[in-house]
């Protein structure tokens, strides 16, 4: 690979790592358009980043990159992509561990994809490793359990006789990736607690698989999250039986239930000499690190390490280098999981720490005991959750239900019986649409159709029949579970509100007709003193249309409001303003306002406050007013007449006085 080419690969690789997992494929397809080789190189580098099992378990990109810079893509050594090995055509690199490279290949004879494992090229020449590799294939093949991939074939490459074996291809990700991903999202507040439950179920499968292997006289010795694959369809498989060891038994003990290896493989037992350290430091049991005697409790430790990874997102020990990690494995207690993740259930923390005890006599005696502990926790949790749910279910005053996509109720809380009068059995026996008001059935069926496609329901209303023939109004919120083909629904009885609304609607209509028929002008002003509504008489009296009036405030200069003496009406003493300020009504305030054509109209105003929720602060004002222009004119005329009369009287009195004076 040229330096330029390498730089390009590295750049793409870094960019791809920035992408969300799901977007990487699309990103690479786009970025490497037309250059398949480039894409393969980047993908294999990413695959290394994902699965490479460096000594410390964190080889990071640099190690992989450095290795790749020196050699062609493909987990070290020449890439096999595109090569034919017998009936297998190599498609891509699935992963590479400490020992091997795993390729995705096409079996052209059977027409299926398979995984093909071979030794890493730098290990391929070592006889003892070849023997161990063959042994790994045989042990894996003989361990027949749903938690272990079936081996299809053990073969040798036609050209150099290197061994390889083929097995079921499991599409998915490693338990390490799943646990890290879960904890990343947990910290970001985006994780679903169900994910943790499913990681724990996977863990139980791992424990059962290991217990099975123990029952066949095999210990794994390299249990860690990266050696567990979680398939996209719920498969959980324990991989990599390359370090597996036959439990020390004499040949006589090898009954039919024990693994039987042929001579070559049986000799392989000596490959794992006592005193030789094998495994991955971050997950390694102390006795393994010390090169001591090993038994199935070593695997119990490995299971504890996997559990630690699930509940905290990291292995039990971390350090600056391998020897630092090993020193901690031998001398230090792991950080209690609850210090790394405070939500860790106490029972799981206790089980994990017990499995990780330095002295194996303090651990669980076998994988089955740990399984039992975890399953007990799961059962206790399940019951607790169920009881909690039952309590809410039975306590709720709302009507709770679980209904099937088939149109039948599956479970109802006691509120249904109380509200509708039908028993749960009666309600479950017939399609629920039967109980719905005929006018609401079509809309309900339509809502249900939306739920079936995964949409939520909020604020949906319909009427349900009661046993006595009446109907109750329900307000629904519901969420579907498409996987379970169920709808979880919550109905709130809103019959009372509906009836009140009806009464209000009826009385509002009556009220409106009274108001509009009134001779008096009525206007409604909001808290800002702006007109919000008015009746026809108001429009007539002030000579404005409703549209012109709405929005005008009580102090709008266009009113050109005056007092009886003809002076401008002060803003602060206008009735609406006063009532808004004080909360007190005003009555019979006389005001002159000018119509748009300039004509002066006299009105007498009463104002009443409208109080808000607190009953203290006015939220508006109702002002009623009558046209008193006519009265004012009459009064004026009367005043003039009186004045005239007074004038006449004065004149008469003047004349009389004059006459008297003359007479005297
Ligand atoms: N059957 C398989 N299907 C899909 N991916 C696999 C399969 N076997 C192994 N892998 C991938 O390859 C990686 C390394 O495999 P492993 O058997 O652990 O190799 P090693 O012995 O070198 O550690 C695994 O972590 C996994 O990502
Ligand atoms: Mg491995």
C-alpha cells in the first residue's frame, strides 16, 4: 500500500468512525464509489477496530492502523477477499482476534453464507498453534448446544495446507459492543431499560452454554464480551473455544458424555501447559494470571467479568499496560459496579463480585449456580414489576385495557365493570366495537387502523354502551406494541364534562340570543381594556361595526369622549378602566362619544368586573350602556325652557318693581 493510499484509507476510516453505526455503510458506499478495493480496505480496518483483541483488549485504531500500514488489508497477511477456497468464495473480513481471522464466505454448493476461520498468517507457520487450531475446531464441533455455533467443515487450504474451519455465520455484534452501546446511551439518557433486560437474558444464555461445556468436561478459559456474539435475531453464541481445556480427568473418566478427541487433539491437551499464561488480561482470573491450576471456577470468574461488563460497560480491570492490569488482577479488588453505575441492582452487583472473588473457593462452585442466582433475580424483578403494574392497574380510576389487534379486549381493570356495568368476561367475549356507539364506530375503527401501523392515539373520544342502555363518553390515549399485536389503552370517563359542555353550549346560545336582542349595548373588554365582543345594539349606538369596534380600547382617542360639562373624559375615570383597576362595578356614568361622522352620542354606562381563576384579579369587564342622547336633548330643552321661564319671571319681577316704584 502506498503512503498516499494509506492516508486515504485512514482518513475515510476516521470519518466512518464519526458516523453512527447504522449510517456507516451508506457513508462508505458513497465515499468509496467505484473503488471497491478501497471500501474493502476501510471496512476491514473498521472490522479490526471493532473486534481486534489486542493484549489489553483495547488495541484502538492505532495498533490496527500500524499493522495495516505494513501489510495488505485483511487482519494481517494478504486479504483473501475474492479468493476461492474449494467451494467457498471469500466475501469480506468479519473479524480478527488474537489467533485467527474470520471471513464471511459464500458456500457456492449449498448456496449459503458461512463464517470461515483460519489462523492469522503470522501464526500459521507455528505447528503447535496449528494443532491447537484443529483442536479448537473439533471441540467446537463436538459441543452441540444452541449457544455454540455449529461447525460445518474442517479443511485445509489446497495451496499451503493451512487448516481452516467453517461454521454458521451469525450476523450481529459482540456482547462488548452491545454493552458499551447501551451504557453510552444510558449516560445520554436515551437507553431503554428493556435493553438491559435483554443483555441480562443473553448473559443467562452464556452461563447456560458454559455450564453445558463444563458438563462435557470443557472449560473455555477466554470468556469475555468479545467472544460472545449477539445475533440480530436473538441468537446468543459463545465463540472462540481456541483456549478451551479438557478438565483434568484420567482417560478412564472420559465416558460418552465427555468430549472425545482423537490422538492428535488429545495430545493437544499438553499445549496448555500449566504455568503458561493464556487469555486476555482484563478478563483473566487471578489463578490464570499467576499460571496456577485451573478449573471450572476459572470460567465462573470469566462469567463474572462479562457480567461486570454488562452492568458497567467496562471490564473489571483497566490499566496503563498489560503488566499493570495483571498486577491489579492479582492484588486489587475490582471497583464495585455501583460506583460506576449507580442504578446497578444490588443483587447483580453482589453476584458479580462473588463470581470475581480472587480465591476461587469464595466464588460460585459452577456456572449453573451463577445462572440460578441471575434467574432468581430476574424472576424476583419480573414479579415485582408485575405486582407493581397490577397495583396501578387495579388502583386507577381511569379505564385501563390491553386490547388485541384482533379487535378484542385481552385485559381490563376493575374500573370498566364499575363504569359500564358489564363484567370483564362480558366485555372480552365480544369485539369491542360492539360496545361502541354506532355513530362512533367508523372513527374508532379508523383510529385502530392507525394504531396497528404503530401510531399513537391521543385525545380520541368515543362513546361506550353501559349495561343499562345509556352511553358514557371516553377520552382515549393509547400506544400500540406492534410486536405483541397489542394496544395499551387508557380511557378517561369524560361523560360529566361532555354533559356540562352541552348544557353550557345550550345556555350560551340562549344567552347570546338574549344579549343580541337587548336594547342596551353590551361590550366585553379583556384585561388590557380592549373590546373582545359586542352586540348589535352596541354597534348601533356608537355607530361602528363589530369589526371596527373589536380591538379598540376604552381609552382610544377616536371615541373623543367628553364629560357632561363638555370637558375631555379623563382616561383613568372611564368606567371600564376603573373597574379593571379596582375590581368594583361602576353605574350610570354619563359619557359623550363621537360617532365616526362626528355626531355626538350620549351614553350611560354600567360596568361589571369578570374575575379570573383566583376570584380576585379582574380578567375582563362587561360594560352595558344605553343611548341617552334623546334624554340629554330633552333635559337640555327642559333646562332651556326653565331658564327662559326664569328669565321671564325675573323680567316680570323687574317690571312689577318698576310699576310699584312709579306708583309709590
Ligand atoms: N461465526 C461467526 N459469525 C460472525 N462473526 C464471527 C463468527 N465467529 C467469529 N466472528 C467474529 O470474529 C471475531 C473474532 O473471532 P474469534 O473466534 O474470537 O477469533 P480469535 O480466536 O482470534 O479470538 C469475533 O469477535 C466476531 O466478531
Ligand atoms: Mg476471540
